[in-house]
């Protein structure tokens, strides 16, 4: 008897079944056929995949891409187009990179407004060209820095930074002639305390005073240096922090020395929080920034007190700031007192705020009192209402009332109604009504939103006018993708203006595939097939392979064939037996299922063939 397969077909007499361990009976008496395992059979070594997908390759990186465009027409002097594109890769905790570019187009004049190249590797990170806005300590505000930033985070969590650059030009605005550079270390742990320090040098070129304004010391050229030291330490249930800073510069035409100190205390408990801060500076102290080297406040006191009441169902707060000296646009005295909470165990809530504000730039005092309330109406409906009274010095009082009603509708739709009315000089002054409707769709998880705002004002003779109309479509074609298209019509003092914006973000997973070169980690959708002899595993040429019965390929000299750009999904790969060499047949199976999906390179499909062998039956 020859070894013809994993199982042997043995016909036996029905009377001998008692002496044999039959597995199953397939033929009637007097002879029955049973199948038993052949202990000497060894199946050929194959890598033929089954219906279930194989193990996924290790994740190498997450690729991301984003793009957005804004178009406005008409504008002054003509249509304006702004755009931004960006993308990069993240390699988990090991590193990553990101590139961003933004620009605009107006009157046949394309402009590149910003370009940023950022990356990180383990504990190092850096930015080249236009960095994102960030703050260092109390006196360094970098809103638009064009230059370089390098950071390092040590094992203790401290961050070391080196940076330098000039202001990023802003469209249609003059660019200040400034430059600065320096070094900073933040959050260095010393026992339980945290220490920070920084040192900077800065330079400013001379400039002309704005048209109609007298020249001032802030138009003079100059340079200087600054150093700051900050500390904080735990105290009871809060923190005690301090700041010391010094500057030397000649921005006012002569050399001067300026200094600053601050002290801050914070307390935190389950029912009460408090923060008190006191800051003092000399007369010629400057706030370093990329917009301007603004005069710093000589005094700034802040406080923030908040308490939870009635087992957390209500709260009361008191906040305020007093800032004198320095930049007149920032000098203020502001106090806010308020309380809010829920009504019993219902879903209704309410509150009130009282604000007193005085600004040095206008030298006017303003008092505002507001009362608000809202809650759930049941069935997914919600209501919010607010009334505010404002009294301004040397001006008439104003009363404003607004409400927002959100109604849940069938199939996930929602309707919003937002009235807004105002009174001035004890007379009705204006009224607007905004209606907003949104409706979700199952196709690409999209949502359609439309809104219209219409109303009239006393200054316009209460002539009804559509102030704003907006149409937005948001869609999610894939789990990590998001798109948005928006069209808006505005009424700008009787002049219609149209705005269009589009945005799209996507994220793709890239997986490792060892041993296939630089592009190994890319998802190619490639299906590889190989035909070999079952004995010596040598390749068999000129064998016809089909993919889904549509695409046909002949194997090469190594018995290999490939199908490129195969779409995701389950596909059938089959070997056409009529193309096999004479007297050969497929040993295992003539067709297999292959699963193609993003992020996983399909395994090699292998077919084994052998010469036909005679079966001997007893």
C-alpha cells in the first residue's frame, strides 16, 4: 500500500467492524469504507492563507495630512484667498516630523505667509522657520517667531530651550524691526520645589512714528538683555511661587536698569480654591515679544476665589485684577462677582454675574449685571435664556435679552431658534432671529447644517434684512478622516460678501515589512503568488494564475507572479490547472482567499504541485 494522502480508504467486511476502530461508515454491507489517519504522511510545507486574515505587521508610524482654504469676495480691494497645508509622520515615542505652509492670493500677488518645519526625536524637539505661539515665564510672549527653537526634556521632566529669530511678517501689516534670542530651563525639580530660569538678548531697529502721531521713545533703535528666575514650592494644600527679573537696555535713548518681582499663593481643597498674586516692576521694564517690546505694568494684583456649596450643586466666585502703569491699553481695574447652581434635583440651573470694569485707555467706567437660566425640557429639547444690563459712563444704558431653544427632531435632526433683542435709551433698538437646522446622514457619517440670521435695527429704520446665511457640510469618510465645506453670506453695512472655506484632515497607519527596502512600510495592495514543486520547492514557470477570475498572469522563471494596486477586501486567487505541466496536479488546494486591507501587507500565496500518483486500493 502506498502513502497517497493524509487518510487511507480501506474497504472492510462488515463482520470485521467489531475488531476495528471505525471512525465513520460510508458504504452499505457486505463491504463498508472507513477513513483512518496515515501515521507516515507528512503534508508539504505551505504558507497558504485561509479565510481568516493573518497577523498584522508592527505599526511603524502614523501619517497625517491636513489642508484648508478660505476665499472671500468681494473684499478690499478685491477677492482674497488664503490657504494652509500640512502633514507629517509620528513614530510613537521615538520621533516624528511635521511640515506646514500657509499663504494667500490677492490681486494677482501670491504670498507665502508662513512655513514651519518641526520634528522630534526621543527627548529632543525643534522648529525651524515660523514657530507656533508660546510663552516663557512672565515676560517673554512669542506670538509669531520666525527663526529656530530647540528643546530637550530630561528624565526629571525639566525642559531646556534655545531659541532665536525675528517677527513673522503679517499680511497687510508693517513688520516690526525686532530680533531676540536666548536660553531657558523650566521646571527643574529641587527636592519638592520647581525652579525655572531664562536669559535673553534683544534688538530693535529705529522706525518712523505712525502718520498723525508724535514721535516717541518707542521708535528709537536700541538693544538690551534680560534675565528671570522663577520658583514654586508646595505649601499646605497649595503652592507658593515667586519671580525675580532684571533688564538692562537703551530703548529710550539712554542706558537704564529695570527690575521686577512677584509673589503668588494658591490653595486647593474639595470645596474651596483661592489664588492671590502680587507683581511689581520699575518704570522702564519691558515685556519681550515678537509684536513689540511693550512697557510692562508697574503693578498687577490678581485674585481668584471660588467655593462649592450645597454638596457641589452650587458655586460662588470672586475674581479681579488691578493693573497700573506700562501699556495704557492693558491698564485696567476689573472685579467680577457671581454665583450659579442647579435647582434641587431637576435639570434646571441658573446664575448671575456682576462685573465692574474701568479702562485707562477710555477712562470710562462700565457696570454689567446678567441673569441666566436654562435646563432640559425632556425628549432631548433644551432651553437657555440670558438677560444683561450694561451701564456705561457718559453713555446710555443698554438692556439685552437672548434665548436659545434647541429642539430634537426625528432621524437625529435638530432645530435651533435663537432670538436676540436689545433696548437703548429706554427704547427698542434692534432685534435679530437666528434659525439653525442640522440633519445627519448615514453616507460618510456626514451632517448638513443650515442657518439664517435676519432682523432689523432702529438705525436702519427697522428694515428687515438677512444679516447672515450659512450652509455647512461635515463628513467623515473614514474613521480618522474629517472634511468640512462651508459657504457663508454676510451683510457688511449693506454690502453683500461671500465666504467659502474647505478643510480636510486625514491620518493613515504605516506598518513595518522587514526586508523590502525603503518603501517596505507603505501599503501597496500587492498580492504575491508563487507556484513550486512539492519535492524540492523549485519554482514552476508559465503557470496561469487568476485574481477574482478577471486578472490573469503567468508565473515567471522563479514561479512568481504579482498583482499590484489590489483594492481592499476579500479576493480569490486561483491556479488554472489546465496550464500545469503534463501529468501534474495541485497538491493542496487550487484556490485560496486573500484579505487586502490598509496597513497590512498580504502574506505570500504559495501553491504546490506534483506528479499524479496511482492509488492502489485493496
